[in-house]
C-alpha cells in the first residue's frame, strides 16, 4: 500500500507539473506534440525492449498467451459495443465515439501505469496486450473515419509502428536469451526510464486545455463512464472468475480502463469529422482517468 500511495503521488505531481508548464506558457502546442512524438517513437520503444530483458520460462509464455487472448476478445467486443451504441447516430460525433471505444490511450498512458504497478513484467504484458489494439486501430478504427480499408497500408502501418518493432526485438531477445552489451543495455534502459516522467507531463498538458463550459457534454460524460468504468469491469470480473494469474488480470483491467487517445482527435481533424468534439472527448476522459486509474489500481 505504501508503494501504491507513493506511485499515485508521484504521478499526480508529474501531471500537475505538466499542467503548470502548459498554463505558464513554457510549452506550446508544437512543444507538446514534439514531446508526444518523442515518447511514441523513441522512449516507449526503448522501454518495451527493456521490459523483455527477463528470464524466459513456460509460466511467462502462458501469461503472454493469456493476455493476448484477453486483448483479442476485448477488441472484438469493443467493435460490437461501438456499433451497438453509436453506429446509428447520424452525426459526425459517432465516428469519434466509436473510435474512442475501440482504441484507447492504453499505449501511451497504459505502459507507465502497468510498469509502475506491476514492474518490468507488467510492462512486458502490456506490450503484448497492445498488439491487437494497434492492428484494430489501423484497420477497423481507421475505416470508421475514412470509410475505406487499404490492406497494404494497414499492414505497413502495423509492421512499421515503432512499438510493434520494439515488441519484435524484445521477444527475440527474450526467447534467445541473447545478452546485450552492457553499454547498449544501459543506453536502452536509461532512455526507457524517461517514459513515465514524459508521459505524465504530456497528460498534464492535455488536462490543462480543459474548458468546463465546452466540455461538460452528455455524450462525452456517458462515453467516459463506459470507457473508464464499465469496460474494465467487464474485463476484471470474468478474468477473476476464471482464476487467471494476478498480473494478467491486473494489467488487462488497467489497460482496458484507459481514456480516449490523441489519435481520435488527429483522425477527426484529418477527415473533417468534428475535431473540436473529438478533442474535448480526449481531454475530459483523460482528466477523469487521473481519478479512475488509481481507483482500479487499489481494487486490483
């Protein structure tokens, strides 16, 4: 419990710092985007590779297969849920809401949380969990906005995503138990250790853009309840009932309860689909997740 409280306070102060530097004008829009790109394309991949530098055994293989299956079932269920809830809504909002149900911010925010709560193994499990989501994001998710699916383009986006490449490298190193040179291991580890700090700072910058008068929208509030409370509950209950390993249940539940990702607003902007609503969706759900993520961590 002491470790959990320490983690919560550390993340809170980092988020508060991100909030402050944004409000004080120390970091502008381009700065926020630059830090986000740096995390996604360099820091997070190094963190993922570092997480796989562990001793491999059949117990770990079983955990990896379990969380991969959970993620696959969850993505399939989220696609059906998105169509059921928002498929018949005759506004541009429906696209952002559907995408937000299918694809959360588990990649950016989920990894540091999984690592903070469950350590190096938690981060490795999170990396495996995210593989189906990244595939669905650039297939079914993209099709929601563009109404077309280019299989070659999807394959290219998935295979060349820095985090997928990092998973492939990490799995290869873990399966072969090939030791990295000390300098390389230290380099990758030091870069990866920046992930939690930079990720939380960006979350604080996102939250700083909140405008209550514009953001307290019925559709956004209902979406946030579904995304942050109902979906993780639907993962936690059956996984617990099936008696799956504690870390598998914990990481699956935490990552299922992540807010809408920034990709939602970026795709809405690109395909002219009410980008203001999409941005408010991301900001509000992210702000509320600052409360719900520690709540789920304590329940677990």
